[in-house]
């Protein structure tokens, strides 16, 4: 009986030593105070920091040259990211003045617009560091040649904050 009483006393001491000897629990997160997702409670940097860049809008993927055949729809893909610490609303504009036997149109914010549409009437909402991969520029020509189309992405409430790209469509 004495042994069981000693074991009964030793077990709680062992567990209390185990729990109280452990240090504070690490909290994973961003420890860089400049980042949009800074966590002042984080004790362990987990490489998740979203550091804003000078430009609010950032192109993360772009097809700059697209080749194809006469009469075929050539498609350029663009991935756009909000690289700021605030949500934004973005619009797109196509700048193209080519021959009449060509057609340039685009899809943006979940909608495809005809070749007569130069500016998207809809805005795309991007949260902090959200990336959108939906933009597609389409080009068709009944003649062979090299054609350049400019696409401009800008903030709906500040048209001076923008990023422009040029896409070359090579039709053979």
C-alpha cells in the first residue's frame, strides 16, 4: 500500500514538472512590421509576410508574344495582383487601332467584352495581395502580320495609378 501511495504522489509531480517546464508556445506568423499581415503576437517567422511594393498593381504572369494562324483566336493571359495593404477596385482598358480585318477583345472581371469595348464597364475587386488570373486578351486576323495591343489596368478611383503591358500577336 505504501508503494501505491508513493506512485500516487509521484505521478502528479511528474506531470506538473512536464507542463511547467515547457517554454511559451511558439506562434507562427509574420514578424516584419512593414508587412500588410504583420502579427505582433508572432514569435516564429513563417515566411508569410506580404511586403507591399511601390506599385499597387503588379503583373505576376504575362504572355507578351502570342503566335498563331490566320483566322485563329490568339490568347494572351495576364495575372494581376494587388500588392498593397488595402483592397482595390481595378478596371481594364484595351488600346488598339489596327486594320479592319482584325479583332481584339478581352475578358476581365468574369465577363468577356466585344471588340468594340475599349474599357471594362465592370471593376474587379482585389483584396490585399489577392491575385487574379482571369484576364485574357483575344486577337484574330484574316491577314498574316505582327500586331501590337496595349492593355492598361488602373484603379477605378484613381486612373493615374496604373500598369500597362504590350502584347504582340504574330499571325502567320
